[in-house]
C-alpha cells in the first residue's frame, strides 16, 4: 500500500513478484538465500511462483507446439501464459495494455528484448508488482510480447536455456534497490551504476520505459518472431506468410521481421548494417 506525501509515495506494503514458469522447482534455491531471503522474511518483497502447466486444459498439460513456417525447436503457446497472467491482473487484450493495473509490469524474459541495466532496475523498483514470464524452448509465441507483456527484456547478448535464471537475476537486482532490503542503504548508493532510492520514499512520477542500450556490439541482430498454434488466438492471426507454404517468402519475412524487432528493441545492433541487412533479406544481394 502507498500513500502520497508532498509529491512522493511512501510504501508500506511489500513489492510483489510473480514468476511464471514450467519449472517452479528451479526457484527453490535463488529465493532461499542471501538478500532475497531476508527481504522476503522482512516482508519488503512477496514472491509467488506459478506453474504454467496448471493453466493448460489437456491431459498432457501441453505448453508448447511446432512453429508456423517450419524450423527447429518448439514454441511456447500463448494460451497458458495469457490465462496465468490474467488470473492475477484481469483481462489484458489490447496492444497498448491500457487495462494493466497501475504500478504493474508484465515482463517477458527474452533474448530478443531490450537490454536490462541498473537504470532499468531502478525504474522497476518504483513499481508495486512485477510479473516475470520465463520463456523456454525456441521462444515464446510473439502474441505474448505484442498483446500481453508491457516489457520484453534481455539480460545480455547471449542465449540461456530458459528465462528462469534471468528472472532470478532481475528479481535480485531490483530487490537490492527496495528501501530497507539491504539494511544499510549506503551499500546500494556506493555500488556500481546507480544510487539507491531514499528509505521509505518513492518518486510518484510515472515509470519510464526501459532505456535502450547505446553501447555498440559486435554480435548479430535479434532472432525473428515465433508463432505457434492456435493460428487464430483472440482474433490475433499468425502472419499469413507463415502458413502459406512458400519457404522463400517465409525466409524473407523472417529476415525482415528480425530487422524490425532489432530496430525496436536493440537499435544499437543495426549501426552501420541496416541497409545491407535489408537488401539481403529482400533478396537483392546474396
């Protein structure tokens, strides 16, 4: 619970973290040690772990399916993820996420997301609730990023087997910035990258979007969006090219879609290479 005082918000309740995963046992370790454990015991944070398989409706508790357009691996289905998140916050059914509760973030952990930083952690620490969606397999159906998640973030230019470890890292980084969690607030003020917020006080201004990383990198661009069944989910159709059967058109669409997603989430990766990448994707050059 928060109350306003002289333009600031004073927090009396715990910050809530909801972890969405198909491996709930993973978090038995990270939540039970160190600062995170002490913050839970002191009720600075409240953490709940949700098994996405509990939100399936078939006897196999299926959470993944084959990708439209072909390709390797499996893709996480949108239905269990939407149902799990909406069981907590109510319906979220528009691209602007206008009906997401205030001071709440729905975060998809993804190698194709914006780069997480200490500045982003400080912005998230202003919230009252964070829902962290842990992807697995080849990726998550793109309709989750487009129509459910308020943020899509990556913890670095590398690929993990799943989002659980990334979620644990994000939770730890944010918990350290919650007033009282460290015991000695000077500990956070004197660390790398940022200072802590004043004890018991939160700036009441709206939380800003996660900043993009501006540091150049030698790696390639982000992965293309993935889609799996159902083909029509809440009237959000899979792109027609992916079900048309023309493999060359699928290749070109994926190449251009990867560029567009990179431009949106990690524009630093396109410095000096956008025109050539688009030409290659359209087939103008080999």
